[in-house]
């Protein structure tokens, strides 16, 4: 039986903690940073370039969108033709639309073989998969900020290291998470969905389950998502 779960999570909502736990319970792969790696391989660019366009990196697509809005006469409809600094095989310029198309290909493969996908508008991409369960994690800004810091201290993700620690990729010192960090990340993640799928990632109609993950324990959410995913797969199998 194939289990497919998509998780959309705002900053500090615990998606990086819930996703892997659900995947382990269901015995399927957790697909997060593996997506940019697969995209990079398919296009022929570096992982660094793929991560630059990843929807969870506020310095990537969010910066592109913000820059386009400052251009005279520019509109979001013309952003996909912008040069974004990445090159493919034989030095060919790559555009953000290509990254999205390859990312969709990776996500659709998960819809067939099973897995848990975090972010990247997976609920939209796999909306037509009958056995897929779509989950949205959110909560009040202040409580999400507190949770982001708590997850960082307990070894989770979604929050920068405490002051004095350094980012594993850039080596730069990080500051504790702030509301500005939260808002920047939320805008980046929402911009990806709105730009390429013309929908609001918070729209209830996209999901089967919406949870305030700052009010419900993440372990409880994992239990609920696992049960619903199994029930949905079984129901689809009976059709």
C-alpha cells in the first residue's frame, strides 16, 4: 500500500520535525532537501544553484520577486523570464520556471511510489492523487517564533543557530530567530505557491487537515497524520 503525505508548514510550525517522524512511521522516504538535489541532477546544475531557487530559502525566489517588483513597468507575470544566475549544461542560462517544472517531476514521482513531502506546493501538485493526505501546519506568529527557538535548542530545524553558532553552509554567524526572520520566511514560502500556482498556500480547500501546531503537541500531530494517511490509503485501495 502506498502512503503519500504532503505537509505545508509556516516558519516555526514544526514541519521539519513532523515530516520525518511521519515518514518513519509509514515506512516511506521523507522528501525535503532531496528535492533540490534531484532537480540539480536532472537539469545539470549544482546543488547550490538548486537550493538558491528552493522555496524554503528566503534569499532565493523571494529576492527575485522583490527585485522584479522594483523594475519600471515590471509585473509578476514577467518574472519567469528573468535571469537568476544559474547555468545548466553547456553554460545554458536557467530560469526559475525550469526549476519548478523539474521539482514537480520529482514530487509526482513521490505520488506514485510513496513518501512524505514538505513544502514546494506539493498539495497542489498532487491534488489529483486519491490516496494522498494533505496537511497544513500553522499557528500565531509569536507562538511559532517561540517554537522555532525551542526546536532549534532540541536539535530541530526551522530556526537559525543561537548567537555564536555558525551556519553549516556559509560559516556566517547567526542571530536568534526574530519576528522579521519569521515573516521573511513566511513570505518566501507563500511567494513560491502564489507565483507559480496562482493560489494562497493557506487556503483551507487545499488540505484535508489543518492544525495549529503551536497548540497541539507535535508528537500528537504525528499520531493523527499517520492514522489519517493509513485510512486514506486504505479507502483509496477499496475503490
